[in-house]
């Protein structure tokens, strides 16, 4: 299941939002939620209270001035959100979406040549 959860190292609240891709819900069962909380263990030190800390993170994000820098990934088939620390950042992950966009652009350029 860990491969299916789109952890991007974003603020905790955004990582939670990113568990809802365009189709489906990656936290559809209690077991899925427990697995996700386990993956977030370093950010949720008290597993028993992990959901109170998660609620605080979700409540704090809209009040944080950094929320003005939350952007949606520009990859055509991605709906993930990220906190842009740099104005040139365009993708949720340079390794994932950024690479797919660059490869597609390369093939479009060289296909017509």
C-alpha cells in the first residue's frame, strides 16, 4: 500500500488532501488510515493521538500565510497539491510528474523530426 500513497513531504494537511486522487480514495478503510498514519509516524509522534494532531494541522493550514503558495501540480493527469517554496516549481514531484512531462515533451519533439 505504501507505493499507492502519494507522500510528497508536504505539510501534513496537504499530504492528507493528496490521499484523494482524481479517482478513488487511498484511505478508504480503517486499515488504510492506520497504514498512512504509520508512514507519517515521524510527524505524528503519539500514534494514539495522531488523528488530534492531524486535525490541528488541517485547521492551521488555512490560517498560515504560506497557504497563498499552495499550487496544483501542472502535470496533465495529476491533481496533487504542493506548497511551492520556489516560484518556478511546477510539479508535485520532479521525479514523478516532472519527469513524465519532460519525457512526453521529448517524444513530441523527436517524433516529428
